């Protein structure tokens, strides 16, 4: 599988370099998602037009982990914004029911309590719940490690 990447951008060499880096990282993450090892990712990227001819397995690992970190940060920002929007909606609902609940309307009081419970869950204000599980259970823990990380871990253990 060969990828061709061509970047033309106004704004100087620095911006074109950043775009190339972003594209390379995106390709690396896509190749990793498709199951390729870091060694195979490095080989694929080395074969691409416009990519570094000395692109290594370590560079592939750095590109994938950097892109994953960027995506995680972006997801956290989106989650924060969604949480803020949801809190605004709960505020509007609370405001619309408040006068009726204060006058003693039981349905409005119940609805406000449910809104309050939802707000507490959204903000993590409730204490964790204890869950008692009964019956037979099996737990399987699987840890997947790439060749490079395995070699590093093996060296640490043997020293």
C-alpha cells in the first residue's frame, strides 16, 4: 500500500513542515489502526513520496503516540464543552420549574430532584456506588505490546 502525500501551502517552509508532520502522523495512526507494527509503518512511510527516507520504527512510534495524545486532548476538550452545554440545559430546566416547585407542586419537585441528580452525576458529585457481584466469574487480562517496547522491558528486567 503506497500513499502519496503532496503539500503545497503558502506561509513559508515552517507551515509546510508542520502540515507534512501532521499528515505523516495521520498516516501513521491510520496504519497502526489497520494493525501494522511500528516496523511496517516505518517501511510504508519510507516508501511514500515526500516522506523522510530514514524514517525509523522509533519515529513511527513517536508519531503514533503523539497523534493519540493530540486526539485524547481534543476529545477531553469536546467532552468539557458538551458537559458545559448540558449544565446550561439543566439550569434552564431548573429555572423553568422553580416557581412551580416552590409553590408545592409535587410533580415539579420530583422533576427538579431528578434534574439535581443528573447534575450531580454529570459533575461527579455522588460517592461511588458499591456493587456486589455474585456467581461465577472469569477475568482475563490481555496486554499487547509491540516488539520495541517488549525488548526495552526485557532489558529492564534482566538488568
